[in-house]
């Protein structure tokens, strides 16, 4: 008999139950301002550097969390779905 790991099971269910409408390549997006309470220090300052910048999605990454590569013209960044807003 195998003992179930409740935390891994919950995490797996959360991932499977996420219903994310994927953004299309070439979709124009804006980076949302970071929230100090919901981001660790490194993520906060990474997002702060891109805050309110507008760019175009160039690639979608579907892993545990959906993320996107975004082209801002002079540089590129990678962001989670919830860190972007369609413009």
C-alpha cells in the first residue's frame, strides 16, 4: 500500500483545474505592476524593471504555469500569464 502525499496531490489538481485562455503570438500586452506581498524580492524587481511596458508575445511556454516570451523592441522578457494584461 502506498501512502498518498496530500500536498503533491493538491498541487497537481490545481494545475489541472486551471482554465487559462492562452494569449496569441503577436498579441500586444502590458506588464502589470508587481505586488510586494505576492512576489519574492527577485521577482518583484524583475517585474518592476518592466512595469507598464508594452510589447508583443513572441512565444508561449506551457509548463506547470503558462508563461510568455515578450518582445519590447530593444529587449525581451519572460512573464507568467497573470503578470500580463492585453492592450
